[in-house]
C-alpha cells in the first residue's frame, strides 16, 4: 500500500477512515439500534424549533430523551437537567444542538460522564472536539441528524426525500385557480 510509504497519503487515508466511519450506514444503523438513551443539549421547548421536532420524533420511536436545558423544568414531558453531569442515569448519546464553536465544553462533559457517542447535529462540525472525544474512546458523528438518519435507515422518509414540505422555513405559495 502506497499510503504506508507516503505521509501525505497516510494522513488522507486516516481522514477518510474517520469520515466514512461516522457516516457509514452500517455504523449509523448499529448506533441507532443499540443506543437508546439520548441527552439532547440545547433542546428547545418551542415546538417549531428543529431540536423539539427531532426529540418528539425519537420519543415516538422508543428512544429515551433527556433534555439538557437550564432554562426549563421539563420539555415534551421529560424532566430537564441543567448540565450533563447532573443526569442520574447512564447516557448512550450526547446530541449537541449547539454552534460548532460551543461544543468543546459539552464534549468534555460527555467524556466525564462516560457516554458512548457524541452526536453533533446538521451544520455542527468541530474536528478538535471530535478528536478529543475519539481519544477518550467515544464514538463521534458530525453534521448529521439522528431523526433523518433513523428515517433513512429504518423507513419513514417520504418517497421524494426529507423535504416533504410539512415542516419548512419557506412560506407556502398558494396557487389561485
């Protein structure tokens, strides 16, 4: 293998291995079948926010959702906790609804509580925090949504994909007939 003799190709191979592992369908299928307790950092009580929709969807499919939001006492009927360390049960996945530049402290907390996986939502990518989690033995998923991945892997996506028009940031256009 050329990658063994060329440091540049070796680094590319390492990067690609990390990328394909966290987005590989078999990996994601295993995670979503085995890991059922999810702490959602930044879960909103506003029903129109994506985090609320994702939590409701996963609750309806048998996942245990633990909101981490110091501003609320409960969301979707689930008791809220101010931080990851205050959750009294083992957590499988820490799902981060946070900006990329704010995830590192939550990754540190995820490491402290010995979670199995850190999941960074769509648009959330922080390679340094991900590497820190991997170095501590945690699995990492970035720039993916567990709701979308669950629907994709276990059924539930519309025939035309995710954009069903039911939930959209765009205003509907009405056609006069």
